[in-house]
C-alpha cells in the first residue's frame, strides 16, 4: 500500500477546521475540578510490582474524577490503594476502573448514562458497571464509554447521537453496556472525543462514531453508527485515536494517519485539509508505538539503535511536541534534550507524558491545570522534564488536562479535601459549537 499523493476529492468543498480556541482556567485555591479516568486490571498484570504489593492510583491536573480539587503534584485518588494493574484516561468527565477480578467500576458525570450503572445519577464514588466481567481495557470519550473483554468483544454505553456505541443507532443513548455487533477477536481499542478505533487480531482496523473530519478512514466524512473497516490498512499492531485524526502503526514500523490535517499532522503543506483514507507519514522508521492528542502525534522509535526516542509533529502552540519551540511542524521531529530510552507514551489535549526505562516519568506541554506534575501551575514547558518523586512507575495515562499513574502510596501526596459544593469551576464553559466540543452534549457545554 502506498501513500496517496493528494487530498481527497471532498476536500475542495470542505470548510476549514477552524482555529482551536483555548479554554483559560479561572485560578482559585478552592476551585472545583473533575478528572476522567479508567483503570484496567487483571488480564495483563503490571510486572513492575511484586504480587501483593500495595499500589495507589494518583491523579494530578484538572481534578480527580469528582474526588477532589486540581493539583499540580500527583495525589492519591481516594479509595484506590490496593491491587490496581493498569490505568487508562477518558476524555469525558467520568472515570472507569477495573478491579483485580475483572469487574468494571465508574464514577463522575453521568448525563447520558456513561457510568453504565443504569442511571443518570452523577457519582462521587465508584459504582459497578452493570453486566460486564473479564474486562481487560476500558476507554471513555465525551459522554460515552467502551470496554474490551478478554473474549475479544467490545461493549459500549452512554451517548449514541452520532453512533458512538456502534450498535447501528438502535437508541440515542444506553444506560448500560451493549455489545458492538459483528466485531470479534479485538485486541486493542482506543477512544477519543466521539469516535472509536478497534484493532483485530488479523491486523485490520475498524472505526465508528464521529466522522466529520474523515477520522474513521472510510473514504468520506460521515458519522458511522456501526463499525466500518479502515480502507486498505492491514498488518497493524497498534492504533491511536486523536481528537480529529487517527493513527496506526504497522508491523514494519511505518506510521499511517487519516482525518484532519489542520497542523500538518498528515501531509506537509496541505494544512486545513482532510484525508479520509490512510496516508503514510514520511520519514519514520522502526516505530513501536504512537499516541494521538489534540491534532498532534507522538511516536516512539528505535531507529538508530535507541531504546525509544520521541518524535512528534502537528500542533505545538503549547510545546506539546517537546521540540524546544512553540511552532507547529508537519515533519516528525525528535524531542530536544530528551532521553532516548523511553518505553511508553501518553498524551492529552495539549500535553505529553513519557516513561523511561528506569521507571521515571517525564512531562511537557500545556500546564494550565498543573498537569505537568512539576508543582508549578500555568508554566508551559516545550522540553521534557522529570516529574519529581515518582520512581518505578508502572502504568500511567493522560486525559484532556490531567494524568493518572499507578505508584506506591508513599510516593504520592495524600488526597486534598473534597471541594465545597458551589465553588466556581476552574474553567469557562465553552459554547456548544466549540470545535473542541463538536458533539453539542452537556459534557461539552459545561465541563
């Protein structure tokens, strides 16, 4: 399969994606904040820790999933000291957790039933998601959630106005999990604002949900209410869903992407266009993984014999690429003054995390909510800096403007007291037509 030389035919009539409006936080020592979180557990236990060793889930940045105010250092999430294995971060203001028995739990906002407990009641403590067991991965978008079970089936619940549940549009929402029909042998899923990617064991990629920017890879810019195969892409080993674009890593170490090209994250020189089918990202070799955020992409590469060097391209207005500047770039560029032994990546809307081989965690990019974990809110960083105090880190994840990590309880700060009801929010609510919140759902209108 070769890269297509030009934009899709529909691009000539497609409106510009627009400039992403930054949401400025209203700083207050008593500000209320909410995180989005998902934890996964038993199927792939984290070998970082000895069996039976206590581990805590810690969060920093924009709140703790209805569990406390924002923090610019890692703090325990209440009630999570135990045997957690994996963390995943959702984009919506809700949280998901898998316990050691493979049961799924949820808390946070619940406007469309995205907690999966059969209600629309917001929760400040975990409640069990109805009817799911043997869960190996959980992900969340704006007002919906998805889970992968050990048998390779995918389940989804919450808002379904644009096909997020992949069930053919049977309902506009579901308060409990429904199986995505016709999809089996799935090995990985990834979810962002309104679309889901699923990787099957045969190396094919499937997508559904929000498709206005071509991020479903189906050759058009339509929403899809059931899974469609990403056209012409096979031999894939990992997928990543960005806000308005999608990325796949193939077994040969090449990277392919599709969706919006607003900051050149697909093809240099064709910014503000759309690619509805996968295109090859030129100049990359020996890539082992990718992470996609708010119109930017990071990858790990072993090119040149390194353990894992970070390269990034796309939007960079807050230093999220780690290349030492605040200029967007359409060319994959190595992070400057950064180690070259990274083994894992996670990205949010405009900040980035990477874990080194020695178990330390590094961050860069936006810091408006303290999500860099450096104890210095508001100061953006265009280069990678080590987060103090965290060593031997296991699983970690990045959400919109917050992060999660699994670490020994003694390495992270205690939880802050719960905020007083009625405290002001930490950021102005965006309008329903904000390009960052294209779904016009309450989650977007009032984070």
